[in-house]
């Protein structure tokens, strides 16, 4: 009897050994099929918030060519903004000189001055005191500083904010929908990174920020002293007034000045 039972169990074990590979294969195939049928998540491409055709800065393999392309793209807008500011500054200087000599301003001249004062967030009363205040704000930003900040803040034009919103200077805005929401924004923060419709608008906004925001009062003071002493307005002097531009403070300023020294060959090409 025990012999019969043993033979029966042996037969069952033999049959199971023969069929196991096929059962296991079916299960594995089923699992593989389930995995392959799961839809892959496709990363949605973020559309630009502007209609400007940008150079493909990320595709440059030669560093010199990439730098040259970046500077050639941004420089004309910086130079145009400085040219406009120098024209405004000349109007202010002439008006102040006239008032100091008890000469009356013409109606159009007065309107032009008021327009400038309003643009720079100053009292719209035209007198020598206000005009002196205006001349602290209405002044150039050396192109070397502007170009290096643009390169630094936008990773040479390759950052998401530069590509999607033409924001080359890392400028923030504070109304919902005014720009792009940073992916690493702190919980509870409400700021966005500003978006612009043109490169000129982005550059103009950067100039206005430097020339009017309270955080850069020191920079404007350095510039005013250089003017008073009839010294050139150098980028490496003004950068010391950018302590509030980056959380990195002095390290940021040192990095900018190093970049300015290393890229002098490209500024006037």
C-alpha cells in the first residue's frame, strides 16, 4: 500500500515538473505585456509666451561662437536703451542749467521733463532740486555690466525663463499671471518670473529696475560720485551696488567682475 502511495506522489511531482516552466512563462509574459501596455508619460513642451525667434544658444558647441552670438543678440538693445537715457539726461541737464540761471522753460520742454520724471517715479514738480534727484536716476548702465548680468542670470540665453519669457535678467513680478511660476518656488511665495513680449521690453525693464528700485540706491550713489569726480562710469565699480540683486551677495559681485574681465574681447565686436 505504501509503495502505491509513493508511486502516486512521485507521478504528481513528475507531472508538475513538466508543466511548471509553461505556467511560469505565461505569468511572466502576462506581466511583461501589462507593463508594455501602460502609457508612457510624455513631458509637455512649454510654449513660449512671445513670438520672438531666438537663436538656439544651447546648440552651440564652440564656446566663443556661443558667446559672440549671445552678445550680438543682446548688445543692440542695451546700446539703444543707453542712447535713449543719454538723450533724456541731456534734457534734464539743460533744464536744470536754465532754472539755475533764472530762465523759463518752454511749454514743450516742460512737458518732456514731466514725462521723464513720471517715468522714473519722481515728483512731477520741475525745479532744480527734483532735477538733481532725477539726474541720479536717469543715467546709463555700462553695457559690460548689463551684458554680464544677462549672461549670468539666463545661463547664456539657455534658461527656461529666457526661452519662454524673454527674461534674461531674472526679474520678478507679483501679480498672478504676470509671468512664469518658478518650479522651485517656496511654499507660500506668490512671486512669478516676469515674461516679456520683446527683448527690448526686457532690457528696458532691467534698466528701470536698476535706476529706480530702492535696493540699488547705493549703485546710483556710486555712479553719481563718479560723475561728480568726472571719472568714467565703469561696470566693475557699479557692480558693488548690486548686493541685493542676488542672495549670493559678494560672491555674485565677484563672479560678475570676473566675467567682465574675461569677456572684454566680445563687448565691442
